[in-house]
């Protein structure tokens, strides 16, 4: 599937199915011009009328209420085959929403053959078995791609690398989660059988505080926690080097987001005697590693924090009922950062049924008001100042503590080439299998 806009090299909306977006009335009206002559895989035109139908289908699903455009779009008017006009109830930077993979990637009419609705992207469905694999073929070419589901449930990430070693899969690649086990990467590649690739990512791991706990609600304690974090040690020991230290809400890949200017705020007064609890998912080896190292760093700084591993069910219960002070959270990365993430993580929940079940990271004045003002602005020229103000407010109260940006990792067989990774963790160009004729191989070459 393709979105109307996609992330460009600077983390901003660039053309995709749409060529341009022109605002009017300070961003309350947007005129979108599409690429001409685009067709869905079933041969039907992906024209303005088809896009308008897709928008209405997505807006009818309450699970998408967390996307601002779902609530703000009042009408979509088809002007001609390649032009639509979006009428909003209030000003909004609509192109930022229209590059979100879910739910705005444009799909055609539902099919009756058991396959998902057709898209317009370079790969089309051949077969779908949600218990095993999805088979795709490249439109107009004799290339096939199988997406194989290998269960790593319960922290058994070794199942992933075992499938690679056994030849059941050719490529393992991260999406917005770090799926490839970091502690096996060097072992996989030192033999020369597999190739490791990694690039700077856009997904930030942070510490969030429980708003209802005495410690989480104490700004002085939050600053003590922030002061105690050693990001370089976290990257080297917990992430085994496959991350980059980060002290801002969003990754450097989000070009418009400012650098942090927070200074140490340790007051020198007595530290709280009550131990804090750091909640982690016990089935995530990465969370347990990071959490254990953070606990050590806190204790070295005079803060008593205990690690509280919990199963997914227990974790959800504790999250709802309280009884914790800190937890590790992860941003969505581009293209959801920065606007969609700001809305979801720093504004009160809408109260409507939504795909977003995790609670906000921090809700409180004046941060909430500033985020609300920023989301109501449609002119990107105003974003730089607004983003700087939000980061400064977050630093001032230590609302969250950014830790690092996961590097996006892929490991693949040596006979795969052309694999392309980027900042956007929801897109991957999968490369191709190649073979070397036996008479052209160097001695010892596989």
C-alpha cells in the first residue's frame, strides 16, 4: 500500500500518491493533487474518487480516533480525477496525518477472493495465511517475496535466528521494534555466512513516570532520575552498541525537532527513602537488560529503585491499577513523530474506543496547552519555535527521560543484495536473492 505522502530525508511530508497539498484558511482547507494514471492491483483507477472512498472507510472505524484527521475532516470533495479538497473543522497540518501508514495508506475496494483489498505499491498479494506466511509478487516482474511469521513470543528470540541459520528465512529486519537479537548479531556475521546492516533509526526508548505515584508526581525525584542516567553505558552494555544516545523526545532523524538544553538539576537534598519500582516486560530481554542497568545506575547515584519484571498480563494490570513508579516506553518513530506522537502521549485521552490503548506519558500544564496549540498550527514555519518550546517544557519538569535511539538492524544471507534500510521503520526494500555461477566463484566462496 502507498500513503498520499511519505517521509522525506528530513523527516517531513514528501510526495507519494499525492504530488502536492495546498492549504487555505490557515490550514482548515487543503487541496490535494494526486499522481495521474495510478491504478490498484486489480486494474481499477486509484483516482480522487477512490481516495475519497478510502478516507470515508477509515473515518468510519472508531479504532482510528487517535489520528486527529479522523475527527477533524468534515467533508472530502472530489474536484476532478486527480484533485480532492479536504474540509476540516479546524486548522491542522493534514499532510502529516496523510503519511501515517496506519490508517491512511490507501486501499481499494474489498475483494471477494479472501485476499486483502488491493493497493498500489510495488508488491501485490498472491496468497495470505495469517498463521504462517504472506506471499507477494512484484508488479510487472518475475519476483516473489514471502513474509514468514516466526514466533518469538515469550522472549524466545532465538527462534528468529534459528530460522535464519536453518535457511527457512533469508532476511531478518527490525521494524519499529528491535526484533533481531542484538547478542547474536556478531556471532551470526563473524563466520562470513551472513551480512549485518544497520542505520540510524527514529524510534526513541524513554523512561516514563507513573503520574499517580508519590515519586512519579515529584518533580525533584524525576530530575534526580534524569541526572542519574548514563546513556553511553546503556548503549554500550545494554544495547551492545546498536543504539545511539538521545536526550530529546524525538530522534535526530526528525530534523525539525531541537537539540536538548537540559542541565543537571540535583538539589543536593536528601533522596526519598521509599524505593521506586521500575516496571519492565519480563518477556522482553532488551527491557530486562536496560532495566537492570538503570537500577544499578540509580543506586550508584543514591536512588533506591527496584526492578519489577512482569508478564504481559501482569504488566497490563499494574499499568491500570498503579503500584509502579517508572516504566520503559518506546516512541513510534517516523512518520508518526512528531505530531501524532505528541497528540497521543501528551494530551488527555479522547475517551473514544481507539487502537491506542497505552496511556499518555505525561499530561499536565503548561505542556498540554502548548502541545494543543502546536497541533492547531498548520504552517510548518511555526513548528520549529513550537517544538523548541515543548522540549524546553519537558526538560524543565523532567516529564520523560529519553535514553537512546535504537539502530535499525537487518541481518541476511550473503546471497541477498539490494536490501535498503532507512529512518522510516515501516518501510523496507527487501532486496533480491542472487546466485554466483560455480565456475565464477573464488576458491572457498559459498
